[in-house]
C-alpha cells in the first residue's frame, strides 16, 4: 500500500488476531479461541522500622502464571482432552509443551508464545439446548510453568 505521495507505506499496522496456530507437543490442533496468555509478578512490600518515610517500598516477588483457556468445536470421536485429563493421578500428569503462534497472511509465525510444562486443570463440555442453533463448543483450561515469547 502506498501513502498519498506514492511512496511506500510508512505506517506500521497492528497484527490481526484471527489467524493463529496451536501445537500440542508434536501435533497441531484447531481452536476457535485462545485466551489467558498472561504472567504476573506479585509485589512484596517492606518497611524497616526507622525509615523516616511512613510508607513501604515495593519489590518484585514470585511470578504467577495465569490459566490459558482454549475453545474448540466438538467433533465425533475426538476425546483427546478427556483422555489427557483422565491421566491425572495425585501428582502425576503428562506435561507437554504448547506453542501458540500468531500468523501473517502467508501463514508465517509473527509472534510465538512457548508454554512450558502445560497440563489440563479443567474441561468444560458443551451446553445442550433443544432449541439452540449453535455449534457445540468445549473448553479446556491449561495451567503451566511459564511462557516464553519470541517474534517470528
């Protein structure tokens, strides 16, 4: 696209969020929606007793990772979420790496979130309505041990 003077476009546009890819370990799954790509650092407050300023100082504490929520259509014979979830026994679960990529119009990764040691914490099956006219959607909530972000 050219600017009004015919030169190459000098404006940088934000990326659209509707073209993305999710890889679970070694296979690719299709999702309608992915949310919760967030990390947070908890704050620690401290004040020593002889500080003349009557307020606390704030320091970074432990990192807290949010849950990643993914939604997809229900397909006949597709029980992968439930099989993975049923493997949870006390402190034993198969942890897998997830790679979530935001793609450009050519299908190339422009931004990549690598999720470490992911496992399912909650699965929500579809709701059923006798008068409904929607696609059946199931939801999985993933907990993890950190996100690494890179640009493609």
